[in-house]
């Protein structure tokens, strides 16, 4: 059964709340959504010449429980 997930963004000590959330079928789907959104947000930072810092998603369910923390850097695929 679908439930609503919220994708809050933590920037250092500040938490930017997602007031609307997204209805998704599972925790896995919520994580996949967060990965795609993090890549899009990072692309904007790179295009604007901004530093890729320690921002992260704190994904919560309808009850406010954190189900996953996704550092934006973790979605980058860098080759040495």
C-alpha cells in the first residue's frame, strides 16, 4: 500500500523540511526517488560552479520516522 515519504534536506546544522512529500509504494522506491533527486540537485551545483558539500536527504515516512539518510555525495560515480 502506498504511503507518503518526505525528503528533508540537511545542510550542515539546518534542516529544510519537505512539507508535501511524495506518495510511493515502498521504502525502496523512496530511496530510488532520493537518488534521482540528489543527482539533479548536484547537477545544478556543478553547473553553477558551487562546492559539493555535505548536504543530505533525510527521508521520513508519514509517522516522521527516518527511514534513510542519503548523503548527496554518495550518488556520485567518480573514476580515479
